[in-house]
C-alpha cells in the first residue's frame, strides 16, 4: 500500500534585523511511497545502554520526488534521516527514463 511521506526540510524563510538568514522547518507531503521496513538491530554502546537502529527503504515508482540527503522524512509518525544520497533508477529498456527513486532511511534511538 502506498503511503504519504512528510518531508521536513530546513529552508530560509526570511532574515533577521541584522540581515542574517532565518531558517524554519518546512513540511511537504509526498504521496505514493512504498515502505520496506528493515528489522531493527541493537548494539550495546555503553554498559547499561542499548542503542536500537533501523534502516528502512522508501521506493517511488515512476516518480522522482524532491528529496535531498539533508532532509528528514516522517513515515507513519516516526521521523527518519535520509541515509546517503537518494538514488534514481532508470528504465532498463530505454536507459534514460526515470523508473523511480530509492531512499534509504536511518533512525537511531537509545
């Protein structure tokens, strides 16, 4: 089932009284994502503390939404960082048409 993902991007939304840029988080909904969860893994970093990390993947078929490596994405109420550079793929038959976009995410808690 396709999901709507919310992109969270820090964008310049104005300037302060000293003409320095002011940034705010701008949210944009992007429909049509397919979500492939990854099994969570846990690592003990320090005694008594366990870190849980997750690296799911999002796929858009025949679409290439505007997603950058410095964006955050909210999926099903959970916020993830984009892990690496979003990867467009091409149609194998023509070699030029965009077949979609693959975005690997990461979330670390603990």
